[in-house]
C-alpha cells in the first residue's frame, strides 16, 4: 500500500514538474505577449495542481493535507484571475496581438497617433 | 524525487527571471514576476517536505495571498496612471 502511494505521488510530481518546465520554456521563447500569457497561465494550473496533489499523497497528517488543499484552491482561483486581469490591462493599454505581420504595425500606428 | 521537482522549479524560476529582465513590454515583466511568485509557492511547499518542517506551508499560503494582491495592485496602479496621463494630455 505504501509503495503504491509512493508511485502515484512520484508520477504526479514528475508530471507536474514537466508541465511547469514547458510553461517556463514557453514563457521564455514565445514571440508575443498573449502567447506567453497563454503558455504561462495554462501550464500553471495543471503543473501546480499536479505537484500539490503529489505532495498530498505524502502528507502524514490531516492538517498538512488541509493546508495543501487551501494552497491548491487559492492558486487555482488567483492564477486565473491574475491572468485575466493582465490580459485585460494589456489589451486596454493598446498592446496589439500580432496575428498577422502587416496588421500589427498598422494597429500600433493607429494607437500611437492620438 | 522532491529534489528533482525543486531543481525543475528553480530552472523555471530562472527562465521567468530572464523574461522579467528581457521583457520588451511592461506586461511581460508583470507576467514573469507573477509566474516567479507562483513557482515560489510551490518551491516552499516542496521545501516543507524536504526539511520535514510543517511551518513552511503557512509561509506558502501567506506568500500566495501576497503575490495575488501585489499583482492586482500593480495592474490597477498602471491602469489608473495611464488613464490619468491620457486625461492630462487631453
């Protein structure tokens, strides 16, 4: 029983680390702010969730599990809200998504004119 | 196994720091700092299990709260400051 819990916990930890790593690489290498926010926030949810669930399997007492659940619930709520607020603030401040090469320059010009 | 996760989180945090220094716009930097804070919470939870001290989970909870509040505060500040300068220019 013990070894089954260990294997499940290690699997969750390794998968969560992998998702965190892909999110970090995406944050570093993607070309645009909106694609970066996509990579960072999308992998944040699953990476943090899997790591915290993997730790929950190793938690000895109930209070540690309760604290881990509190961190998980709060990070799920706060991460999505912060990502939404960042995307909204960037869009309202006039940062255009570069979907097509010529279109981005045009919208940048039209924003910086007034 | 804990140390593998901790090292991975440290690598991701260094990526976020590089993006925070390099970021062309202000929002890239805010995004990188937010990602750094989220990974810090996870790292604190891992350190709790490595060191075997249950106090670190309380620090992780408080860090998650402060991180969220500070990001929202910074975003509100820049939104408000930008609107104010736009009004002054008009």
